[in-house]
């Protein structure tokens, strides 16, 4: 696999990536881009053979890969599927990714897989379940993982641990890290009425190993506004502003632009990645000036 420092064609130090889709395989292989990595969903590469695996191996020779799980169901009280974990391990062993991540969510019940990432109440009971499952996953794949904060649409009455604290406590119990999805924070804050910047200010920044950015959609349901995390459009200005706050607070972090529905041409993805790189540099410059003025 390529080293992270050898693939950045523009010479920048910032680690910016995009999600890799099958329709973009050829362009990813043939072009020279100012990208640091590609991220793929593990479940799309669990087959024993075929063109998808061959393309990803070739792309992995040019760029580091981030493996992102969507089906492990870390919030499942019934535990984790051993067969799924073995297939996940096979993907990790085959592609030797730079980063590995999964969601703070559940999607399996009684052997039935649900096509969604469902949130769970945040309390001591679920904390024990999630921590045990994260440990089992890390043991099974032989890697430390990052866990991603979810988009939420309702609040549970049985939640009594704030989400930033919950993520930190899972990390303390398992030695995992955090994948901070800034778009998810924004979507959840608008749906549930909390302060997105306050959420970020309470995240243990040293645990953040990757950041996600994405677009979302807004719907009106019975006269109420609901924001849906569909990854089907450009990042909006308010999320860029929240990203600026995140980088100013935590410093540089590997950042991925997700676009999973209404997938555009590859040039549009590169343009979004370039915006992320520029936004990161602006935030770092601002943080540097503030540090100098604060020390004066």
C-alpha cells in the first residue's frame, strides 16, 4: 500500500479524501489528484473475488484506504455476528487500511439486517453493550477502530449521558478513537435543538482520528422542518462554518467528503475535497493568529 505522505500530488500536508464509488474507479486509477486517501464501505468488498476487489487493490497501490463499516451494529444487545466480523477481518487483512471505522448505531435484530443506522439511548446500560461490542470488534479484526457519532431525529427519554461524554467513555473503556461527523452533529442539533458548537467543545479532541463532511436534505413533515443525513448534495455553508470551528479547536485532522446518493461526476467530488482543504488551511491560519495574539 502507498504511504500517506507519498500520494498527495499537490504537495500539501493536509489529509483530504473522498468516498470511492464504482463509477469512479477508472478516474481514480488514471488521474493524478490532490487527494490523500479514499474511503470505502467494508460491506461492498466482502465478496471472495471479482472486479471490485481487483480495482480496489490497484487503487490501494496508489492511495491509502480508509475502511468504513456500516453493518457491524455496535449497538446490538444480542452481540455481534461472528461471520460478519470474519468477513470484515478479511477486508482489513487484504487491503491493510490506514483507518478503520464503524458507527455508534444498531442495524441488526434477531438475525435480521435493517437497511439503516439506528440510534440508541445513551445510558449506562447501552454504554456497557457498545463498549463490549467495540472490544469484540477490535479483537476480531486486530485493529483499533474509530466510532462515528450518528445523525439523530428524535431524543430518547432514557438517555442520561450527553453524546460527547458517551463517546469519550466508550473510548476510555476500549481504547478506540472517534470519527467526528460534523454534518451529523449539525443535522442532529437542528433536529433536536442543541448547540452544535457546544457539542464539539465537549468532545475529547485527542481522540478524534478522522472527520466526515457531507450534504443533507431538508424536508417539511406536518409543518416541522426535519434534516435528513442522505449524503446526496454539496456541504452547506453552516456545516463548513462548523468544520472551521472544529479545526480551530482540534487542529488538523484527516477529513473525508462523503457523497453516497445522487453521486455526481468525479470532478465535483474533487472540487468538494479542494474546498475542504482550503477550509482547513483557513481554520489553521485563524487558529495560529489567535494563538499569537493570545500569547502577546
